[in-house]
C-alpha cells in the first residue's frame, strides 16, 4: 500500500510544548500582544525545503506528513531560534583585567581614561590578522549557536580606521557565506574617537561620513553610532546616521546608556529600526520611539556585568506601547556572555518582564529589530525553519531554570546545525 502522506524533509515530533510568538503579522508585538504565544502540547513542527510547513498536534501531523528525518522532541520544548540584535562579537583578546578593576572600585569612565575600554580592544583588533579575526569570530558564533541563537547581528567598531573597519566588514562577509548562525553585519565606525584622532575629532567624523560609510554600504546592512558622553553627541550621531541612510544603510543607535541626551528622540527622528541600551531613557524618548515604531533593544546583561542598578525601564516601555527586544551586547569589556537565555532571566527578574514577553523579545521582536520580521522569529508556515529543541517541559523554564544550557538541538534552514554531545 502506498503512503498517501505528504513527503517532508524534517519532523520535530511530539514535543511537550511547541511555543511561538503570535504569527498573524510581520510587525513587532507591542503592549499586551507581547504576552501572546501560540502553544501546542504534544506538538510537532513539519519542515520542508528549509521552511516551516505546519505546526500542530503530533497525531495530526503524523497522519498528514511522512518525514525523511524525524527528531524525537518528547519531553522537550520547541521554539523559534533565538535572534540576537546587538553584539560586538568581532573582537580578539579579553579585558578581564578591567573586570577585576571594576570590582575594586574603578568606574567604566576611569578605565577608559586610562587607555582601557574600547581603545584596549582597538589595539588588539589592529594587531590581529584577518585570519585571527576570522577564527575568533567562528569561535564566538559557535558558542551563540550552542546557546540557541540562530541569527546574530555583529558590529564593527574595534578597528576605528579605514583599513581595519573595512577589513572587519570583509571578515563578516566571509563568515556570512559560511552559514549558521546567520550573521547580519552593522557598521559602527562611530564607536569612539580613536586615540590618534584625540585632538582631531572633526577630522575623524569626516573620515567616517565621507570615506568609510560609502564603502561600508557594500557589505553592511545597518549603520550604528554610540551616542553618549565621551563618545558622540546627538548632533554628531545625526550626521553619521543620515549619511549611512543616504548610502542605503538602515540606522540603529546606541542611545541613553548612561546619560539621557536625546538619543531615543534622535532614533525616532531618523527612522532608526532600533534604539539600544536605553537605561537612562526619558518618558519623552519612550513616546517618540512608540510613535515612530522604533524597537527598543534592551541589554540587561551589560547592566549586570558593570555592577549597576540602572536597568532599562522595560515595563514603562511595554505599557506605553513600545516594542521591546532583548540582546546580549556580547563584547569583551561590558557584557562577556553570548547567552540569550541568561538575558531572558535578567529580563524577568530585573526588568519585570514575563517569561512570555522575554521569549517574544528574544525572537519575533529581535527579528524585527533586524528588519527580518517577515522571515524569522516565529513558527508561522513559510518562515525560515530556524528552531531550537530545549530539554525543558515548557517555555517558562528558559528563563526560570537559569545558569544551565538547555539546548538539545538547533535547526537552521531545516537542517540540524548543532546537537548537544551525549
């Protein structure tokens, strides 16, 4: 007797729970909608040709599909692959001495003034060969994949001169062609004023705007700027972002991390896809982001790692109707973690977000913060088949049972890209 079931490539079968953000729109979820999840008990996910075909009860999908490969997900939870919309993963070396210095009472600003901070990473970056940078990036990205992240935004910003910033983008372009996790490059030449331009601020800004940005547009998707005391002010950031926008790079902005300068309002003014950090954001800035549809990317692991108490006001933002996303800010100085599940725990405990909101923020809304809300971030039929099988009974455990890597398998483009050993 012939099998009348439809042939598919992959079936993730019999999960204790399949959990996904609501999938009736390509837009980020706001307000009460950030708590809306589609959940299926004893559920399965059918995948074919790298796309999600159907999500539903296991018995129903067993009757409908015949899979070439079946992954037994019994006792586990299946979610979309996590999406990290803010990282500085293109670096070499470490800044562990600064970590200890902060513990001993030195501030971020004091460390930077003594030649540490971003300038320390710049020196290490410039001393590394492209091959060394590529190997370091590969190691970092594999760790993201091991923790359930299937799409990673990666910024430049540790080169801070023409050769090294554009060289960094070439490294990202090469890694982008290799496959999972999927890399989205952002140009951050305006991360800091490099030491050799300390007395020539205007000249460096001109170099970024007139020379770097036009060439960066060939490889990068976004243009970012660090708008903060000691970095770039609002007027300078406006010049950078508008130049990037004219070159075809969508704006993103480091805004209101330590000081309320009006960065959130600037993000709204220039039509940025996201404003990131926002620990010091004002009510006016929140309203401006809401009205302009700017996604707020919150990075609580940075606040934790710096030993601060000024966490971003997530509840005020969500209640005001701002779409909130979560990222790791993975970097060697202020957030040395690639773990979005850890960030989800911090979002729940320190930002007072619910586990459902945290999952939405690390999937659908994070995808929208990268302009990919129509492709990834939920389990809607037709979406790219990037999924994670977690060894937990339901989605709440991703934030609840913290400090443990619960990833069992990671699927990217419909193929198992990582399986936990043993």
